[in-house]
């Protein structure tokens, strides 16, 4: 009887399978399923598999009846209005997100014609950017651990939290090389070195892909240009790309197994990266044999006509992208789809290019198993996210990321005899997590960490100090600006816009603007009505101040501009020269009406303009510093927690500490109380004016939600710091770009008034203990071009406490057919040793570590001598030897 029932079940299963189309049969090969599904799809269905947006079903399901590539389905709008960066709004908790994604997958599988599932996606640079997810140290901090095993664990934890919610793609990691710390997105990278970046990227990517989550290394291929400016045009030759910028992407594809790649906003040699055939087709898909799919950065496909001006409209930009290697258009709103559908609908795109893109997307969806079982258990999601083990790992990662840059007279770790500590600075209480971060479960601030570790026996006094911001002017608020209309006072200013820069003729547009606070950087003041780069504006109305007093009022932005008050010319900058701020003092009476007129003209575009004043601003930074100094005087030691400002599209011209923080450090130190400075930030900063005043300096990056505890662990000596710099810290911005692995200069590298060397070199970091390197041996000093050799030496903890040392292997090709870097990182190990302990350390030198692109751009190992250097930083070499690669032709 039992066998009869089994036979019936098998027969029924065979009948069901026979009724299903082949693409729904999980036993068939993926490529066969892809081909079957592809030939069944309409053009409109193909388009939607090439289109991804943030969204959910909040505006109805009907719009998705043709399917879609994927959705950012966390229940919140995940992008700012500008469409450039992901928002870190909390969204839904883990279980709720899982339930929402399950519901969405069910709709696409069961209620669309072909039942094609979506790929739910999100950001997870150093933790999923959603409520309830664990926040680990920022990417640059993870790189500062110089610990790939730790990165592997961190990635596994993040991937588990991501996967548990049903999210199957992360738009991470950032593997761009950060060679200029002025770039605001340096914090998102693994630093300036291609080898360190590559190793960290592989450790991150492999865990995600193993756990069924697609990674999207970005932004292919170079995301920062001259002056450290984001998305600036790139004009790099192939050699520089192959040596420095390509290695992390190539390894991500060929070793890490990344399924997706995101292109950059900028152009490479004049062609936008979203439609660069050499980059996406010849290099990525053909030479590197990448079988995954390529997506654009958010809004970048249309950027061909609004940013690069290489396409006349969105349809043409779509055609260019799809025919030159892009597979998926990433946009910020469902409402954008007609702009891109036009090219499909009109048959402008080669059908083979469309099918090729769709094939890559479908292949990924089949390999993920989404057609067969896309659902997750919400209870598992609730249990996995922010689990205690992940929080513990976040604390360990933060400990390992912290870099001790200075420790005069071994003032750290803190002496147990200290009875009072002054903690100064707003960064001590903010628990900043860095860009692309979720809110964390319960972030621990530096002050909280210190208080908990110090206990009740030590008096902790907190003083906020001056903070990172000192506001000098504000935009004149709309609530004090009016105009008269038919004798009635109405809000806002009357604005006449002219399609010429001379305020001549009849206005092309008349409207009411609530105030003057504009950033017309990419578009005109009124697209379709006003020229984007050839116009003028006159605003008129009245200003009714809410206070009496003499204030400075004026304009800030691109010239030329003029300001009149009560018919008198107050500001006259009627010429085109630069961006500037001009103000004049003016005595206002509360409630009195003042006529106001602002005139402005533009002949190039890319405009910012603000009407500003300092009414209502009462700066207290000097008093705040005095209070901080008073707290320091009454304490055994002062800890000043300062920080920098940065982020996407927030590049820095100066690397100074923002606000009056440098003065804060100097004045606190002047009290005579020893000062420990803690810097929160994801990039380099200059410190010429205050470093000598500090007794110790800790760089803690953005240490994640357990950062406060980790900082306290380091301060009190519960663990010894061993983080190392993944970027070079310059003495001055005038040295930039400054990186350790440059080519020989041909002459010197100094200036007449400044050295060419850094303040803190790549790989630098101090410890509470000391290490001795000895006994270097090379197994085979003479090798063939395809042979390995092994380098060995002894490492001894010669100091007074247990600790980690990061040993670094550098290689220099002494003579080559083309100029080679003066030194290159080719290996590293983070090693824990108890005090007095010795360990033998070894590195295997493989042909790949010695290889280079020769004069013909062929990758090879050239015969000759290579210097082998073992050190504690790129400038602190402790041991060195050499190996020689035999010239086969001379044998």
C-alpha cells in the first residue's frame, strides 16, 4: 500500500512538472531555464527586468504587473530627493521587513504573468542600513584592522542579518582607491592601497556570495578626480588603471565571485562610465569574463544628458548604456520609467543588447533560487539581527580598528590613580556611525563607554566645548519676507526671471519665491522655461525683521549680485569672478517694513545663491571653551573628543578640524592638565596647530555602535591598540595627493618650504608594547619566473604587555622595463603575542606578487632583483633582503 501511494505521488509530480513551462522546473540547468523564460517575455517585461528602484506596494501593486528587476523594500523611501545617496531612516524592524518582502515576492511569483521574482536590495557597507541591524565600524575602520579573518567574520554577520530579512543584494562594498583624503567618501573605502583594498574586499564579498547575497562592488572604476572631488572626470591611462584602480574590481569578480558591479557617475577619458564600452564590455565582460550584471549608480544613466552632455535625451542615453555594457538602470523613483522605456518602446536599442542584459539578470535570479523558494522566516530575522554575538563582534572590530598615533611619555593607558577625568567635546556624546549607516540597536557613545569602564570611584565631568560647527550666518527666513499684491501683504518675494543676463525685456517667467536659497547646480531655475546658463533674476518685496538690532546682511554665492534695502545699494558685486560671501551692517527695527531688491545674473550655470544675515545668532563658542578649560583644570586628565565632517558629495578643500576645535585643544592643553585627543572621522586631517599640545592621540574612525566601549577598552588598557593607517596623513593639504606607493620622482620630492614626506605614513600605528623583528631568511633567493619562495623571520613581543603587531611585507622591483613604485605592499599579518613570546612568521612570495604590466601592457614577471622589506609601516622597515628572478634566456 505504501509503495502504491509513493508511486501515485511520483506520477502526480511528473504530471505537474509536465504542465509547467521548463523555466519553472528546478531540476533543469540554469541556462536552459533562462533561455526558456527569455523567449516567452514581451519587450515591456524585458524592460522591467532592466529597471531597479527603491519602493514597495504603498502606491499600489498594479504598477508592477510587468515585473521589475528589484526593489529596496524596507518600507521607507531609501533615497534623498536628489537621488544620490541612501537615507539611513530606520525603516521597519527585521521581522516586519521579512514579512513585507515575503508578501512582495508572493505577488510577483503568483500574480504577474510570468511569475518572475524580484531581487530585494539595500546598502550594507558596514552593517545593513536598517532598524535593528548591527552597525560595525565604518569601512575605513575595518581596513584599519588589517585583519582579513576579522573582516570575514564581520561580513558573515552582516550577511546573515541581510539574508534573514529576505534581502538578496547589497550595494556594497566600495572598492575605489582613496588616494586623496579630501574626497568626502574616503570613509567608505578600504584606503589608498590596491593590495590592502583587494584583500579586504575579497574577505567581505566571499562571505556574502557564499550566503546567497549578491554583492555589488562599486563604483567602477574610479570615483574621485582632481582635487579629491567626487565623481570628477578621469583621464587615466591603462597602465595606471591596471596597476592601482582595477585590481580590487578584478579580484572581486575573479576571486571573490561578485555577481554584480556598479558603475561610477563620472566619465573615463570622455565617455560616461555607464556607457563605456571599453570599460564594461572589453575589460569587464570579455577580458575578466564577468558573467554577472552591471548596474548604474542611482540616476547615472540619465546623467549622460544632464551631467556629461553626451546624449541629447534620456532615450538616447538609455540606448548608449544598454548597447555598451550596462544591464540594469538604477533610478530613484517609479515615475522615472517613461524616460527610459521610450528607447525600448521605439526599438532604438539593439535587441541582442537587451536580451543580453535580461539574460544576466535572470541568471542571477535563478542562481539565487528565487524562482523556487524566495521566502524567509520572520522569526529567524528577529533572532539574527543585533544578536549578542554580533554586538560582541562589533566591539572587537572597533577595538582592532583604533589607531594610536601619539603617546608621549606613555600617558596611555590611563593611570589607575586618576580620580577625575574631564571628557570634552560633542563627539563624546553623539556616537556618530558614519555614512551609509543604520541607527544601530543602542549605540554606545564615548562618554558612556568611559563612565561605565571608570566606575563610580572616578569622577567624570562632561563639557560639550565648542562642537564641530560655529554658525556665523543663516539664510534670511521666508517668514520675514513679503510682497504686496493688490494692496495685500503676501508671503514671499516677487521674482522676475529673464532669459538674458542683463535684466532686459519682458520676463520669461514671473513667480513668487518664498526666499532666496537656491542651488541650481545641475539644472536651470525653471527647466524648460529659463536657460540653464544664460539668465538674470530680480527679486523685490519687503523684509519685516522680528528683532531690533544692528546685523550683518548680504549675499553668499556666485557673483554677480546686488542687494538694495530701502532703495540704497548695500552690496554691489556686479561682476563674474568667483563664489563669495559679502555682507554689510544694517540697523533694523522690529516690525518695520524695509523694501528689498536683489538682482543676480549668470552666464555659465552651476549656481548657488543665498540671502543671509546673522540676526538671532548668538555664538557662545568662546564661553563654551572656557567652561571646558574649567573642567580640565579640576581634573587629573582631559579627554578631548573632536571630529571631522565629510560624506558623499561633501569633499573638503581643507583638512583642518572644523569649527573652533583646534583652538579648544590648544586652550585645554594650556591649563596644564594632560590632554588625550580622540578623533572621530573617516579620513585624514591636518594637525600642525595642535598636535604638539596633545599628550596622546587616538584615531577611532567611526567605530560602530559598540564604539564607546571599544574606545574605553583602549583608554584603560584592557586591550592594546594595533590599528594601522590605511591612508597617508599629510602635514598639509598642499602636499596632496600624497600616497606611499608613488613612482620614482626623477628628482627630489620636497618643496622649498615643506617636506614631501607625510606626517603619519601608510601602515603607521603605535602600541602599548614593543616588538622586535629578527632572523630574516629567504628559502630560495634565486627563483624562476613561475616559482614561489618563502620569507621567514622571528617576531618577539619585547614590551610589558600582551598585544597585536601588524607585520607588513613590502616589495620593490629594483630594475624594470618601466618605472615601478618605490615600494608596494604585498602581504600583511596581524599577530597576537603575549609579552616575552616569540613566533616565527612567514610570507610566501608568489609570481603574482612580483608580476607587473610590461612595456607592452602584458602581465609578466620580469627577471631581475627584488628587494624584500618587512616592517611596521611603509616607512618603518625592520628587515630586508632580496630575491632574484632568473633570466631564462641566459640559462
